[in-house]
C-alpha cells in the first residue's frame, strides 16, 4: 500500500473527519501543521464576532455589560468541565498566560511563606522569565531542574530538588519543544509531600490531551487558548485555582474585577472569596466572543476522541518522516502515550528545511536552533493532508551530510 492509500484508509476510519468542514480554510493548498502555535479559526468565528459587534456592542452599548460580566467565568466553567476535569467555579479566562503565571506564582509564594520556586531549564521562555523576574524583585529563590531535550523533566531530578523551602513548582504539562507529557498526579503528589504547590502551564496540553485537574489533586494552572483551542491571535488565557485554595490565596494585582461589590467602588481592596479574585481589570469580552465557537466544536468532538486521533496522527507522522525524510532524528518520546499532540525532529539544517517547506506552501514550526515541530489540529486536519505535507520534505539528496 502507498502512503497516500494508507492516509486515505485512516481518514475513512476517522470519526472526527467531518469536523474539518467546520473550519475556515481560505487556501486549501496551504498545508498547515502548526496548531501548536496558532489554531485555525472555526467557520463560525467570523459570524460570531460580527454578531457580537452588531447586536451586543452597537445594539446594547453600556447596557450590555450586565450580560457580559460573567463570560470569563461561564466560559471557564465550560472549558473546565469539558477539557480540564475541573468542577465549576475554579476556571476563569483572564489576561495572558504570562500575567496569570505571575499572579499565581506570587500568590503561592505569599501563601506559603517559603522562598524557593522550581522550574526546569527547558520550560517555555515566559515561564522562566516570570520566575526570574520574581527572583530579581527579591521575592523568591529560583531553583532550576535540568530537563532532557527529548524526554522532558525527569521525576527523580524533580524529587531531588524538592524540600521544605519550596513554595511552588512551575512546570508545563506538555513540553512545547519535545511534546513530552508529564504525569500530573505524580508530580502533584511529590510536591505535596514536600508541602509545595504546583503551578501547571497547560498551554500545549489543553485541547490536546485529557486533563483531570481535580482528580489529579492539582493546585494551580494557567493555559493558552490560541493554540489547540483555536481562540484566535491573542485570545485570553485561562487560570485554575482549586476551590479550597481560593480564599487563602491573594494575588499581587489588586484590581476592581476582584473586588467584592465591585460597583460600590469602596475605599479599600476587599476581594471576593471565589475565583473572581484572580481577575484584575476589564476582561476582553470581544476576544471571548471568538473563544466560544471553537470551544463548542472541541466539546462536541470530545477530548477523548481528539486524543485518539492525535495519537494516530503523531504515529503516522513518525512513520512518514522515516520514509520521506530519514535524515531527521525524532526528538520526542517514542512512546505515544508519553507525548502530547505534537512531535519534534532534530536536524542541524532545520531552519533551512522549514524555510524551504514554507516556500512550497507547507507550514511547520521551526524552534531555534535545530528542531522542527509538527502539530496538526485533530479537528481541522486530515491524514491525507499530513501525508501531503510530509511528502514535500526535501529528499535526502538535497540535505547536506546525509546519504
Ligand atoms: C504559548 C505559550 C505561552 C503564551 O504566553 P502568553 O503570555 O499568552 O503570550 C505561555 N506558556 C507556554 C508553555 C506556551 O506554550
């Protein structure tokens, strides 16, 4: 069987194949395997935005606020129930991942009275910078665990770094480079044994793998909604704080959206006990209008089916790359169960390969200095499209240093 025939066979058996028609695809010739950077817009997003501008903004003006105010919580509850394994009242859309990381890390430090923050040397840049910034303010001592470039954070190394001085551990559930997937329950358990909290970055995990925050004993989490959640460029991030922790944690940005009896505008900050205390200022209601259509699609598809397809797709990519571009070295865990929804490959000429592919209408991600990341969206991408992208990788004869 040819690889194309194999792809068609996988498509024919794919229960999610009809979802692809519900995305906006202005150029069907563009082969897109970069949902880990920015997901495609659902077909309904443009209408949802136009409707919001027309009916809500223009139509209701300031009187609309009453019905808009609880959108960050309402959408957060839907995301929590369908994608994060979180009971209502624990998830809210707010700010950017960076700002939410800062708020929750500072809240954890203040709560524990301890000073050490643990992260890993290969964590996403903003996670590391936020931790460095808190240290530079004199509010924490940063402790960095070395991670394996292909397999991510080692549990034994994490365990060795934990002691009674650690306030919070900041880790990504799915590593943005290798795709390595951590065992959330195990990490939470280890941290809790040392009396520390864990702040999870779910940016590359949400909409990609099933997450069970409540069941895994999670404390805190943040995540991005413009990647697999297809919420659009700069879509609001979300944050999770476990119910019993909420009244005990106080974040450093004292804004009016966290305030009890907000519109009384009283003299002193007195935050509500619930999840809203982690809000700061006016939420981006217009941007949340774009978050909803893709959330609808993902919830309809179901994260278990998305996961099943992602497992098949990433395996298929590894097989295709071995056939069409054998000069690339797999730089992700080989065991599919230990990966998120993307796979990475390493080659010294990665930058030139990615640029050459872009010139042929194939979009994959380049990660400095030598990685290529392939991340097809489960709902918007067919197996045949994946084949059609990977078959265009340059042949070995064009690659310096390969035979
Ligand atoms: C994409 C991503 C972010 C994005 O942070 P913003 O502040 O929303 O720009 C943060 N962390 C991780 C792990 C990411 O992958």
